């Protein structure tokens, strides 16, 4: 509970005594490159294989001859949009970006770089953390859209080259009983996950005490807590918005 | 001028600073000395606001920093430059960007003026032509000089240094000490240095405050220190053989 209180106070500090808008604009753009663009390759690779494997496994489990093959496209589409793209990408994101944020801030803390900012009269929490959170909120939904698109593309590749079903049926399945709210739901989830991963990782890194060992521990804790937070919020959002 | 009045700070049950007072005058190199763990760095962090004292006052030219509102604290902090023990340079920025950083964030100065100012202070700390080098590419002594340049680039009125000589060889240490004294004198800054380096004490200690067991035991200057008559201070000052010989020679 003490940690939760600290975390909430930390979030409050982000909006107090901020620097100029111009300062943040440049920082946010830099963070967008670091957080978003540098994650594209990893997210793309994972997504293509995630979609391809989903197609193969759905086909493997679809043994009833009365169920048409195009259902595979429908299953892959809903699975990808509702769960795999936002959640699995979120967990990958927590591993890559969350650990980087915590490690970066933790190192700055133990080498007194954060103290240097404070002594200059700069709100270090706001200066260092707010751009990371905003950049994550801006970039993560794009990564989720990219992940969803590529996963469906990966499913197509598996259908085409794995001999599971004809591509025409796969596309037919993709269009079957499509509910637009699935996309809205995925984007809502992406914003929530982006906030959780960036803010939790920043909190863990910012309050690191000790030396190099503790920086490593903060990074590990950031990934662990972010993943748990993603899974919990995934359940809560599904319960609130889908049921 | 900075006045510290009855400063007290505890961590849990342990009192690290007990009712310490002192006056750090403008244009002087003021030293806080003491053995490792005596509380001198904690005192510095209380003075610059990185820690909040349990009681006592820190007055910057009469303005009480401890109880000041956020805006006043920010105003005072923007008059402060600090050199940290490890330099605390931003490792993602090169030398020029590190030194320019306070100007980028805290001023609306045009870019060419900023660069002129950065080049001026880099020249002042004898680091010309290092603008594009990264902190990891320069020596410890150079990192300290970049730290000093960053601390004075914004025309700071107060300069704080936490163990400026740690990790440096004796010759580089003396150069850093001389640089700090020159800058203090030239720009009439109030400089406060935390150190346990006896060379620094003897070289630049215009005002020395000695802390032991959480308390101020002595204050004076480098001329008086060898005749202080305070046993703890004598044990600290004459800890090595060379200083003992020096004392024996009178």
C-alpha cells in the first residue's frame, strides 16, 4: 500500500512545476523514436509469427467437418484484435521498453544525474518521465495497429503456404461478423497498457537506491510489475467493456 | 553569503547533523571537512535542498530556503551550480550539450549566444576543442572540469562541490582546487566544498568548518587549523606521516 501511495504521489509530481512546452516537444519526439520506432522490428517479427501460428493451431483444433474452414480467419482476426495484438505486444513492450526506462532512470539516479537536475531547479520527475509517458501513449497504439495488421498478414501466409485453407476462404473469414467495437476495445487497451508500462517502469527506475545491482533489480521489477498490471487491467477492461 | 543556522538532520534514530551553524561568505572558498561518514555530504545536500532538514535554517543572502514556497525555492536553485562527486554528467549528451543544458532549459537565450557562453566557460576551465566528445571519452579530471563549467555557465551565485578531488591524482586535484579558487575569486561566487583531502584544506581553505560525530567541532581557516587545539581535528589533519612531520617542524 505504501508503494501504491508513493506511485500516485509520483504521478502527481509529473504535472507540478513543469518546464516550457518547447522543451517537452523535443524530448517527446526523441522518446517517440527511442520507444516507438526502435520497437517496430521486434513487434513486427513477433506479430507475423503470432498470426501464422494462430492460424495453424486453429486449423489443427478445427476437426469438426461441419464447421466451415473460413472460421479460421474469423478466429485469427478476433484473437489478434481482441487479445494478441494489444496484450502480447504489451508484454513484449514491457520487456523491451519498460526495462529500458527503468534502467535508464535507475542509472541516472545512482550517478546523481537526477540530483543534478533537482539542484538546477528542474522538476526531474516531470522533465525525465512525462515525455516518456506521453511518447509511449502516442506510439503504443500505432504499434498495436501494426501488430494486428501483421499478425493477420502472418495468418494469411500460413494459410497460403502452410496449405491450411485457401486464401480466399481466409479473407472471407476475416470479414465474417466483424464487430467494429473490437478495434475500439483494442485501442482502449493499448492506451491503458502504455500508461501502465511507462509509469510503473519510470517509478521503479526513478526511486532506485544503491548501485549497479539495484539498477538491474529495478529493471526486473519494472518488467514483472508491468506484466502483472497488464494482465490484471486486461481482465478488468474485458469485464467492464465486453460483458 | 549563505548562513546555516542550527541545522539538524536525522535518519531514523541516527542523528547525522546536530545543531550545526556556519557562515559561508561570498568570494571565499568555504570548506566543510570531516572524516568519512561524519555527515558533511548530508550537510551539503541539506543546504542545496536535496534533503529537508528536521530543523534549522539555510539562508541564501537572507532568503530562508528551507521554509520557502516552491517558486522562491526554484528561484534560489537557479542561482546554484553544483559539482557532484562523480561529475554527474548526462551520459547521453556530449560535453557541449552538457554544459549548454542549463541554458537550454532555464533561459530563452538565442542559440549562438548559448554557444558563445559554452565556449567561454569551456575555455575558462581549459577544455577547448572537447565540445563534441562524450563524457565516457574523457578522463575523470576532465569530467570534473566539465562539471564545473556546467555549474558556472548560468552565472551561478553559489557553487557547491561534493568531493571534487575524489578519484583524481594529486596533481590534477591541485589543478581543480586552483581552478575553483580562481573562479570563486573572479566571479565573486559563494563556494562551498565538501572534502576530506588535506591538500585542498591547506591550499584553498579560506573558511573551514570541521564536523565530527554529527557536530561542528571547529571553524577557522587554513592558517589556524594546525594550531586548533581540538584533538579530533588534530587526529584528522595529522593522520598521515608527512603531516605529523610537518607539525613536528613547527
